[in-house]
C-alpha cells in the first residue's frame, strides 16, 4: 500500500497509484519466487516449518500449490509427524497430479525434454524414423513412471530388468516376441538394456546424429547420475565432433 499511496499522491491519482503498486508486486522476489524464511545468521542447517514443508512437497510432487488437505494438516502442526508425512506423500504420489514428477522433474533432471527433436543422419541410419523417435520417448516416460510412482527402490533406475515396448521399438531392439502398437511391460534378457543406460531415449540424447559418443555419454553419467560434472576441456582440444567418422559407424540407439 505504501507504493499505491506514493503514486496516488501525484497528479495521476488513483490510476497512477494502482500502476505503481502492481509494478512493485510484479518485480518483488516474494511474488516471483517461493521464498523460505531466512535462517538465523550463520546457520548452516535449519528445519522447515509445517507450511514451508507443505509448499516444498507440493511443488516438488505436483508442481502446484498445496491442496486443502495438505494446508489443513500444516496449519494444525501435524505435517512434521513422520506417520502423517508418510501418508501424505503416498496420497500425493497416487494422485494424477504426480505425473509432473516424471514429465517435469525427472525429464529435466535427466535432460530428456528435447529427445523428440533429435535429428539423425538419414543416409547412415535409413531404418530409423520419427515414429521410432517418439517410441523411445514413450518408453522412457513409462519406465520412469513405473519406478517413481509405484513405490519402487530408486536403484531400479539403473538396475531394472524390464522396460515398456511396442512391436516397432521391440524389433528395433532385436526383440521379436512383442506384437502390436500398444506399449506393454516386457522383461529384458539383454543386460545392456537394463535401467536408464539401456533406454533408447538416453542413448539418443548422448549421441550425435551420425554416431555414438562415449565422451558425451560419460559426461552425462558424471553430471546426471553421479552429480560430479566433468571440468571443461582444455582450450586446445577439438570439441566439434559433427564430421562423420571414416569407418563404419555404430548405431546410435
């Protein structure tokens, strides 16, 4: 209101006051960001209160503000109780809104949002297609959903011996026992296809359009899975690897 009062006092009157007030709101960090109260000076660790926990939990799992049930428990001071918190997490993971945990959080974490835009060399890989590219995107989404939303051990992101395939993608992987366009869960015999590192979407993302790249894949593992991104290359190292190799290329996926 202080901004409104300052604008209102001038010649612009009411309209100027409203304009100045709205401008102040739109540039305020408290409006642009989900703020957490400042801890005590020099405090390295501090606990969230119930309302802060409700906000963080809801935006993480649902990408939206807390619903009435979560807010009610937070206002009552009940959310920090382990049994209540566990029950709320399970309730939220079972809700349709939890899909954003896969399509937003996991895809951003693994840097897989742009897989459907991957372009391949059609002369080197004529058997690949836009439909297959879409299939690998569907596969990774279904796989991540099965681990993150079905209460599985997070280690299965790397070790799971199953995936989700339709006939087209199964044949691309050399699997001949899947028929039809519908995706279904399939147990894998080839250990190279286990977990994230065997999924076509990850292999596409860490490939160039004309060949695979152990360097790019290694950097992705260090950054996304280990949390230890590699240092930039020395200035005299050539990083433009767009020229096709002289020898016969290995498949990208």
